[in-house]
C-alpha cells in the first residue's frame, strides 16, 4: 500500500504532511513498533497544540473491524491494553483488572498468532534496585538540645576549619563553647543549620538529643540514634548505588513512596522490599519517545492522585496498575507450549479468583495437544511468583504448590471460594465444605510440601530451617532440592481469597 509508505516516511521524524483520519483508518495495518510510535507522536502534537483530540477519540484507535482483521489488520496488545485502560479510568475511575486484560488479549488475536505476548513500551522500565550508601566515619555533626529553660539550641561539632568558622559566624545568635569546642546557634535558626549541613557535608540530626551529647564523640552520638531517621535526614551525604538483587526483565517500576516516619526517600516495590530511587516520572515533549501511560493520562487532564484521611499518594492508582501489568506479563511469559512452542489458549473456568487459570495447546500435531495446564499467581501476593502445573505438584488438598515460597492453600482461600460461589449461585462441593469446616488449609498450620513430587516436609526439618525465613532441604522422597522463601508468608494481608 503506497499510502502506508507515505505515513511511515512521516513517522521517521514526525514532520511533513499529516492526515489524522488517514492514520486512524490504517492504524491496524502498521507493525507494532509503528503503532506505538504513532500514539506517542499524536500525544506530542497535542502537547504542542498542533492537534486536538479527546480521550474517547484516541481510545478508538484500539478498535478494529472484522473486515480489517480479514485483511491482516491487528492492533498490538500493548496499545490495546493502554488505550482501554484510559477508557476504563475515564469512565469508571478504575484501571483494568487482569481478567479484563485476558479478555482483550484473546479476543483480538487470531489462531495463527505468532508474536510474543507482552505489554510493554508505555511504562517506565525499572533500572534495578538502588540503595543509599553512607560514609562510615564522620567528623562533622549538627544536632539539637534543650537547655534547662526548655530553649532549643543546635550544636555544631567539627574539627578546626577556618572556612567553616567564618560561615558559622554569619549565623545570627551563634556562640562558641571553648570547653567542648562546639558552636551553639538558636533553635530559630534551624534552616541555617540545615543549609550548613547540606552544603558542607555535616550529619544532621533532627530529634532533640540529651545535653551530655555535647561532649561525646560524633560516631557514638550517631550510634545512639534511629538509623532510619538519620538516613532520611542526610541524603546529601549518601551515594546512590545499584543493588546486586536481580529484577525480572522487563520489569516496570511501580515503587510507592513510603508514608512511614523515618522512611522518607524510600519506595516499596517488588518483593515488598525498599528501593531508594523511583523511575516513574512525567516526560516533556522533547522526550516524547519515552512517553508512558502516565504521560497520556496527564496530557488528557485525567487526575490520578489518590487521597486518604492522613496522606496523599501521588499516582497511587496508576502504580497499583503498573504492578498488575508486571504480574500480567509474568503470566503471559508462560503462555507457550513447552513441547511445540505454540501459544496456549484458555479453557473456560468460573471457579478461580482470576477468570482464566486453565490453558491448553491447540496444535493437533503436538504431543501435548489439549492437555490441561494450570497457570496462576501464587496465593500470596507478596511472593510475585507464577504457579505452573508443568513444574509443580499438588498438596494433599489438591492445590498446586508455589516453587518459590511453598504456599499451596489456606483457610482464607477456601472461605473465599465458598463466598464467591454463594454470590454466584454456583455449586458448592462436599469436598470444599469439608476443607472449610475442618480448616484444612496448610498455610495457617505452616505445613509445606515438595513442589517436585508433593511429599510432605517433616516438621523437624521445618523447625530447623524456618528460623531465618527460609526452608532449605532435600525432599525425603524424590531427593530433589527445595528452597522456599517462607518469610513471604508472614504478610497476612497479602493472602488472596482465591
């Protein structure tokens, strides 16, 4: 189609002749990378006031007629998910659920679909976990004390330095204590104390210290302080370094800034572990090739802030959705037959928490043709692992075992299934009733099984290995090694009522 080559030439630099209706009409015939580029250019044009469109108009790019499908038209999954997420948030103030994304994925791909399924291109990629490294020794420190009258003073301790002395002398109300060789400045000069610390590499302590600290060694003073408070107040001394912890690839940053006192400049993400840097931010028009769903929503004027009674969570709903995208991609990566490599297709299910957990291969020439495969997230949402029946066995309750944390079933899960079936008017089996009534869930009883063969792990072995949050042993039956990160199961709030 000559018309497509004309548009592709325009796409190389986003300049030249532009026809919005023409691009929209032919959008589904472009390769995936060009569909992504088109969307980002359209939003750049909107920012530069060279084009105007509303949310509903841009969302329609994800729609494709059966006629276009028959001619080879196809909208890539990333575009479908992102545009439908905008639509859902605009009309319902909610992003898509995982079952919504599955429905969109399988309703828009044909039986001969060959591309690798994933959602990408519209989210900030995690650069890896980072942490702040602080100097081990210190010779400069500022901390507050209260005198006998209750007045606050900031104590400035440092070795002799003419330049620092001249700076301190410029602070109103300062005075020198010759016995302890320290400077005092009034509590009203707190900002001056902070500025001095940040510009001259002082440790700054914000909480009042005992008066006897005036004569103590600085490192001893720091040793008696809350380490998290100290770190939060002294980012100016830190060097940001990359952690050795490996992240899944690709993994999109979903770090939520801590609201807890003493954890400022800390974000919580994968594995419920802290990170000292967040990659999520807005991009300007000059960085349009890095535009994300967050940028699209911002350009469209859609408010994303989440409010609670005590604090504000900037982009709270958005970050939860990015976390879901990461989980969704982990599941998509398993949707391929181990035998022939073809895409697995869903088998109808109404029993599970997520609407699609059973899959099968539809390649009639494959030895695994039509065999049932169970794929789902781990029962514990803090685990972030995928349970795949091709590599996991079941416990004595018939539930598949997570190869990472060892979770298989819980009383919370059984109760959740009963509640859902009651609401839906579904059939509640006698087996499920007995498991619920007799509280047969294994998680609450800390009973673990080998995910290789399903053999119970002896209690004495669990006791010896669990003390450090790990269960590390060889199976007594199949003799294969088992390594479970069982401390992940301590987060009760993370249990899904699946």
